[in-house]
C-alpha cells in the first residue's frame, strides 16, 4: 500500500484545461458536463422549475462524492473513467457502458431516475468524462482512481464509538442530525454547502457510498474537507468507526437490491444487503471484520471451479 501511495504521488495527474476549449459544440458539451457535475441540483435536481428536468431525486451534486468536479486524486475521480468502459460489471453480471454507469449513479447516489441516453445531459457528462481521460489508453491503470486503500480492521467497526468521532469532527459541517448545510433554503434548487450524510435527501442504500469499505477509503483520504490522502486527519480506527456510524443511520431504500450481483461470489463483502453466498450475518457484512468473509468467499469460489474471467462466467450462465 505504501509503494502504491508513493507511485501515485510521483505520477503526473492529468489536468485538462476545460476553460481553454473552443466555443464550439464539443467545448460547450464538455463545459456543460462539468457544470452538471458541480451544480447538479440546479440543473437536474428535484427542485428545478421544469418537472421534466427533475432527474435527480435528492439535492446532492455529483461532486459531493467525486470531489473537485471529478478531478480529485483518490476522491472518486472521473479521470481515466472513460477509458475503462465498456467493462464487465459484477453488480449487473454483464458488460455495461459508461452511460449505464452514469445512470447507476443517477438511480442510487442521486436516488432518482435515469437520464435519456440521447439527451443533452447524458451526452455532456460523457463528453466531460472523455475529456478528463484525454491521453489515457483504454484499459490503462490510472493511479489515483477510486479511493486510497485503507487497511482492514481485525474487529468489527464500532458505530457507537463512531458517533463520538462524528460529533467531534463531522457535525460542524454535516450537522448533528446528518442533514448537511444548505446553500440557501429548501426549494431553491441551490443544493448544499455540505451534503447530508443520511436522511431523505441523501444517497440511497444501493449506492456505492453505502458500502463501508468504500466510504472508509473516501473519509480517510478526504475528510474533513481540505484533508488529502497523503495527510489524513483521522486515524484508521476513527475512519472505520465514524463510517460505521454514518452507515448505521436511516436513508432512502432502493427496491430490487436482491437482484444485484447475480453471481453472489462476486458480491462485495461489505454489501449491506443480502442475499450472501456465505454464512456470515448481515451485521457482519455491514461492519466486519471483513477478512474472514473474504477468506470464506475465496474458498467458496475455488470450490465451485468458476472461471477466473467473470465475463466467461456470465456468458456460461446464459447458455
């Protein structure tokens, strides 16, 4: 992990100049994509004036998770994402496009509905992602994608202890009730200065950020605001526990989650909803410890003799 961090720190990070693009169809599309990432609630949120444009079901912006308009290293960046698609997605058990991935965020993180594939919003977001991937070869590994890796605990993460960490470190921005801090008032479509972490205007339980390992990596490398992955503000234990506290709070439910990960052995060990391929409880999948689950899934996978290539497995199930 330390070697990867050193490599990531040394490797140049692509920073294409969006504002330098010409005022033509391509430049306008890329800039609209960036605007949709930054000002999501004002363009496609549930409070915009035109009901037909209300695609998002909450007032989060894309950059609440994909920091700095999707350009932050180890902050779930868009950089390199375009070069990754189409790709096999274990959640659906089939090859999916980048448009599918964007609509996954629309229905899960933004708790809303899918963008039309031929609509200006989808085309602009794809254009922006393509621009941020300029010069990155298809299939190339981009150090800085996702979140920084955080070691697993040899214990379950503790929501009760995490509540104290939240009160001391997080509540000043996100509120004691987790409801965040509005830019304006409810109904003005201006979104949040600091987003809600739970409650009716937050991401739903099918979102990637609703998984503990993902949220720990994001929190440890980026929170409180201004933190960098190179100089974390929270200890590893504190990051795990405060993430567990956030995950233990109520949030919108997404229907049909039992259909996710048709190959249960490819299901992330921290998925907070079943069914599971192993004997561990839902609470163990929510809070860990995760290494015993990983070990059990590895043994089960070996015992089934499934192909190492998930695409071959997916194809074999359709024959």
